[in-house]
C-alpha cells in the first residue's frame, strides 16, 4: 500500500467540497471527485472507505477548522464581550469560507447524515458550550438547553451571512451589532 500524500489529500478534500456543493451528495460520485482532484479513483480508497466515509471525514475536518477559526477569535473581559467576539467571528468565517459553510449546511440538513455530527460539533465547540454553561450557572443566560442557546445565538448569523453571500443583504457594522443585540436579548437571563 502506498503512503498517503498530504498534497493529494488536500486536493481530494477541496475537490470533494466543491463537487458536494455543486452537485449534492448524491450527484458527486467518487469518480467525479477523483477526476476533479487529478487522481485515480483507486487513490480515493487509500483515504476513504467509501463516499459516506469521505463525506463524514470532510465534515469533521471542516467542523474542526471552523471551530478553531471562530473560537480562536474569542476575546473580551466580560461574558457578553466574549460571546459577541465568537458571534462576529462566526459571521466573518462564513463570508471568508463560503464553500465550507455551504457544505456544513448541506450536511446538517441531511437527515441520514446529521445524526453523526452532534458529538463532533460538541467536541469541536467544547469551549463555547463551556462558556454557555458558565453563563447559565452565573445567571447571565436563560436556563435552557445548550442547543437552544446555540440556536438562538448562531442560527441568525448563518441566515444573515448566507443572505450576504447571495447579495440579498448588505449588513453594515451597525446592523451586525443590532443582530448581536437581538440574539443577546433572546438568550440573556
């Protein structure tokens, strides 16, 4: 068996991300992905058991990359400032990585796949979930499930960023501050 080539793995990952976004999970075959990546179809099986394994591994890698980028921007002295920094970092991550966002959105909306992602997301975003739990413990956030807090804080960001990508919206810095304020109002105790 040949050794894995990091450069090939990156090409395959980029090709898979591109074709999954353009053609969907069902339309993007292993053969098409191999052709797009400039490798033989047999090469894909050095890295992935099958297409489902590829989809899952691409999701895990994109999820980890997003978590690192977003949580790496956490700053501020107060709880609200730290939460705001993550909120804004998520918005900017989506704008800077639209292929990743589109893939993640497709994955999360696919009932046959999304059940596999909950643990991975919780692991990648453990620091955020820890912050949310501390906010509840300290009486800063509503005492509801972490998932509910996450949804009210971050789903609006995804919708606005998606509208920004499609040019349906052009939010200003003030609009983004208002969006955070509205999300904060929904979750604060």
